[in-house]
C-alpha cells in the first residue's frame, strides 16, 4: 500500500523533450517522504501527476494498488497543499466554512476548531476571510482544510516556504504527528534542513527533472 509513480514522465504541450522523468517514486503511509530539487526541476509537476490533476505522458501513478486516473480533480485519497495559498482559497468563503465544505465533499464531518488548534491556531480565525488572515495563518488553515478531507496521502508543495520559524515549526509538528498516525506525506521543499528533520525517505530531482536519486 502506497502512492507510487512508475516510470512517470510529463511533457508540457508544445515543449521539447520531457520536463519531468521518466522516474519512479513512492510515498509510503505513516511516513514523510521528501522531494527536493532546484527551481524548475519539476517537483510541482510531479506532485500534480501524483495527485491525479494531470495525466502522465508516460508511465503510471497508482494509489494503494489502484490506478490514478487523471481527470482534472484530486484523486479521492489524496489532498494537496499548494505553494500558492491565496490562489488556493476561495476569497469569498470564510475559512471555517471552507474547511467544512472540503470535508463534506468527501462525505466527512469534522471539528474545524480542533483542526485549527492542531495547526497551532485559535478557532476565532475560522470566522475570517482569506484576506483577513496573515500568509502564515492562511497556509496553516489550508493545511487544516487538507486534513479535513481525511486523505491517506498529503502532497505538501512548499508548505513552509516564506514562513517564519514559529509557523514553519507549527506546520512541521502537525505533519510529524499526522505521519505518526498513518498519513503518507510527500514534502516538496527547498529546505534541506526541514527535509532532514522530518523525512524518513528522500528523493532528489536534478535540474533537468530527469534523474531521481533516492
Ligand atoms: N503550465 C506549464 N506550461 C509549460 N511549462 C511549464 C508549465 N508549468 C511548469 N512548466 C515548466 O516545467 C518545468 C518544471 O516546473 P515545476 O513548476 O514542476 O518545477 P519546480 O521544481 O516545482 O519549481 P519551483 O521549485 O520553482 O516551484 C519548468 O521548466 C517549468 O518552466
């Protein structure tokens, strides 16, 4: 049981040659797996393939032995935390409502206050709109929203980028606890210290996105 990419490659339409891959990668349940690599090496592209948001040009993604069929929507067992928090949040929806909606769409009910507290925030922020919280608070609330979906795998693309150390630590602590409870986490990061402190497994993409070292 794991989220795996097998000989996966992706070429953007109109681009010459493969942007990413072919490569193999495995995200195991109950562990943090780090994906590191220079800017433009293809980390976000690979994350979207694993999430089922894009179909690979070659190879296959499987989630717990089932093929992930890309249909422009997240595969049901996966949650995605993107590196652009404002773009990921509905500007008109209060953050508590966004968390509840994310849960309902997966047939779940959650305690939004408990989720906010899990990521180190007071429940009072749930009444606010995305523009009414700080960038670090928004990133933590989007982690709470991702957890509300009850995923088996969380793909966290630069979840702690540009955040202060206290916020980064709150996110890292939440990820560590969730991994201990069984969640499989892919931590996409430029932060080698964070990867070293959190991840049991590590993959490194080269600048061309073609070679992956484990
Ligand atoms: N929509 C797109 N159309 C065409 N090319 C793209 C598109 N998105 C990304 N690329 C290209 O694909 C390659 C991989 O990009 P990607 O965003 O996956 O890299 P990354 O490792 O996540 O980078 P960063 O660390 O800067 O976020 C880059 O050369 C990028 O310019």
